[in-house]
């Protein structure tokens, strides 16, 4: 970390005397983070929360902590954002409200920090958010590492197939016409596919582009989230990985809220707003109503398949011994490890499958084109 705690005086008036040369590197790493995200990138958030929690734990007030970070921020866009947060706090807004006002931070962050402010444990919550984003970045990197090569291979394969059908097959088709003979079924099938792609190539491109635009415009609508979530959950392996990602976030959020002495019902209400995943949100809305009517948490969760039986059984034990925060913490760590293992294995299994898929498709087209040529050479055509 860039800030040296020994150089920070607990008194606000002397905290600005920290030498910039000793603290120059706080956001240096952040500024090297390249992101095409219009919001504050996760890498910068992880570093921001880590540094500000460190300063608050050392006794620095929030205003002075932001001043220190602003002073050493080199990127003008980031400096402007952080200065805006600092000025909003000076003008009377809370830290959580100042973050929300920027539009660069999620509901998860806003409600987490709000809970920390209400429980006087902001430094703990900020440290937890730093861990949350670090884990999120690690998960993204591992998933990207596991999926990038197979995706590149698949995209290359599709491009190759389109090239063969649109440009190579028509060349063979002109040769076959000169034979004035009936073609084998497999060859005729490939030629028909080639003609279809040639006739409707622009329409296919427009349909693909239209699909992307449709998804982009509707991605935040409830009905779209519900349909896509249910479809993804039905896909083998991918559905299980997606489910574990959001179960990890659910357990992490519950651990954070309950450990800060937040009432269970209030924690459920906050998690609904913090986790943007329709199956869990719908389930928790019913869980909230059930708890208000006197049901235990585990009893209500059992009726929803999104929550594994193992989870509800452990929660039942935790409710009996009043250790819900500890159980959610353990579940969070367990699902994180399982997610890491599954992502790695999925990547390793996907690569040979994609290679086999490419080989079969390309081989099918090549064989279909050469069967008539072979028959000519053997005198059968």
C-alpha cells in the first residue's frame, strides 16, 4: 500500500503533512488499470476501499482520508470523481450518499456502507468491500482465463465455416455443374447450406446485430432478467457456475450485514436490493414475508430450489445456536473455492470439445466437397 500509517497524525489539522513522496503509489497501480467500463472499474474500487479503510482504521476522518487520496491521484477523471465525493461530504451528505450521487457505485456498495455508518463500523465494511472486489476480480480473471481460449477457437471456427460455405464451396459448385450429374446427398446438403448463407448473408448479419441491440436495451428489465436467468440455470455446468457466483455474493452479503448486528429481516430486505439476480431476489421477497409471519429462515428457504439443501441444513443449525454470521462466512468461503475449481475444470474440458467441434464441422465440409472428385477419379461418378 502507498500510504504509510506512521506518517498520519490522528488530528485532522496535521494529517495533510504526509509527504507525497511516501504516498505517491496509493493510486499509481489503480491508474494503470485499463477498463472500458464507464463506471469506476472494480480494480480501482478494490484499491480505493482498501486505502480508505486503512486510513479510517488509523484514526483519520473521512474528509481527510479523501483529501489524501485526491492529492495523490494523477488521473484527472479519477481526481474529479473523488473531489466531488469529498465536496458532497463537506456539504452535509454521508459517505454512502455521496457515493450514490456519483452514479458510479452499485446498490451493493451503497447499502453496505450505509449499514456501516449506522453501526459505526465503516472501516470494517470498507475493508470487507475491498475483499469483495478483490475476490470478484480474481473470479473474473479465472473465468476469462478458462474461457478466452475456447471462445477464440469457437469464433475462429465459425468464421472458417462461413468462409468455406460462402467462398470455397461455390467454386466447387461451378465445377460440379459441368459434370451434369446428380451429386451425393452430403455434397448437395453442403451446397444448399452455402447457397442459403450466400442469399441471406446480410440478413443473418442484421439478425445478429439486432439480437445484440435487443439484449442491450432490455438487459435491465425484470422480465428479461427472469427469462435469461432461468435459461442459463438449465445449461449444464454453466448454470451451476452462475448459481454459485450469486450464492457466494448472497452469503457474503448476509455475513456482512448480520456481523454488523443488523436485524435478520432488515438484512434480507437489504440483500434483495444488493444482489441483482432475479431468482434469488424473488425467493428472498417470499422469505421476507414468511419471516414476518413467524417462519424460520431455513424453513422458508427450503421451498426454493435456488438454495441448496446443504445450505438450508447448515442455516438451521446456525439459527439454533445463534451463529448465522459464522455459517454464512463459511458458506461464502466454501462456494468461492468450489467456484474456482469448477471454472478451472470447465475451461480444461471446453478446450478439447471446441477443437473436436471445429474438426468435425470443417472435416464434414471438406469430405463433402471431395467425395464427387474421388468418385470421378475411380470412375464411379
